[in-house]
C-alpha cells in the first residue's frame, strides 16, 4: 500500500496545479524534503509542494497504473519524479501517456512525468543527469589516459540509462562496457540497445559482478546501480572482491547502509581508489526533474545556486 508524506513546506493556497509527486520506496527518508522548500523559493515557486508516495519494489502492474492514473486525474499535480519504479511504470502504464520521449522509449523506463496542455508526458532523464554527474567525476580524457573499462553493476532503470549514456559518449568512451544483473532479460536489453545504437564499444554482460570485476584493468570505472545498500540491504559484490587499482568507484546511493561504498572505502588507500557516493547525482537529478515539472530552465548558473543552498542546508 502506498503512503504519502507531505514535504516540510507550507501548503500555500491549496488550489491550482502546484504539487510535485515523488514515487519511490522510502521517500520520507530522502533529503529532498528539507531541500525542496528552499529550492522552490529560489526558483520562484513559493507555493510548490512535494508529496512522496511509497510503493513496494516490484509492485504489480495495477499499482503502477493506479499511481499514474491518480496523478493524471489530480488537477493540483504538475508532475512527478520516479526513483526505483522507472521500468515498472513504463512496463505497466506506458499506454496511459500521450507522449514519451526518445530515451523513455529506448530504455523502457520513465523517471519524469509532466502535464502540459492536458497531455500526460513521460521522459527518461537519467541519461542526461547521470552524464552531468559523471562529467564532474571523471577527467575529460579519463578512459583514453588510463585505458580503463567501465563496469555497471545493475541494469535496471538507472543502470540501463547509464549504459546508454556511456555508449552515447562522443569522446573518451570506455573501450569495454561490462554490465551485470541478476535478471537475464535486463542483460538482453543492454545487448539490444548496443546493437540499436551501433556503438563501437565492446559490451559484455554477466550475472556475476565479482567475475566481471576480476578482469578489469587499472583506472576502470565501477558503478553500483543495483539499489542495494538503500532500497534493499547488501552489496552486488562479495566482501573479498578486489577493486582494480586506481579505479573510480561510484555508488549511486547517498543514503542507507551503503555497503558497496564501505567495501570500496576499506580498499581505497591500499589500491589508490577514488570513491564517490550519489550525492551529486541526487542533486542533478532533482534539479532537472523539478525544472521539467514546473517548466523552469535549470542552467549552470541556476544549478550552482541550488548546489550552494544544498551545501548550506547540509551544514545546518
């Protein structure tokens, strides 16, 4: 059963399409509830409200369809951000949308829902927002300079989008992209996308994260996109799995037990790892989706202001 959590922000007039919804698993624990009111004021949206709705992982199609239909029917709701249910919403409710963007169709996921002129639109924004976060994390010539490969652990919504983003890179692509997932159909989807995109990158898929990790050269990028360590416990890697030397290790989560992040942290000094959590990815994702819902442009200057607000909020 879903639950709703009001953001810590005055409700405003309570009329008109001023609500943004947040479909996730444990939405009340997200830092966005503290940030959203401050960001809304900075963006000139003082009456905006955020409502979180919790849905269990792997919900049946009728739950996803009901969530989308309810959002579409509510005249106060402008749109929504979706975290852990992106592929589930697309699979169950794609036909309820009037429009889907190219990435939503390509990846089979929906992370952003908007309503404009009576039309319900769905988009997959992880390809864009993950790319922005990765540009901050890697040097422009990282793969060319190090000869490192890229391993994405998890091929669900975020993992698949990141795979597309890496395959789409016009410069400094990894020579090999490796993807692991426990669901064979997700790995087949990665292969299909690589063929559709006609990428020159060698794509290898395997259900074993440890097995793929073992063959990575120094300087590789290793990403945890499984959701493990936040929405469910554990890590996609065993405790004794050695990371490649001088690897860049990216945990997409920023909250929860963060087991994968701690595994990398224990090896960081000995193996020369650079380890990052998902905080910047979180900021880029929410800024982009809020802009999409409310029709507000979030350029570099505006994002810098939101980043400063987030930094100040974190210290308060």
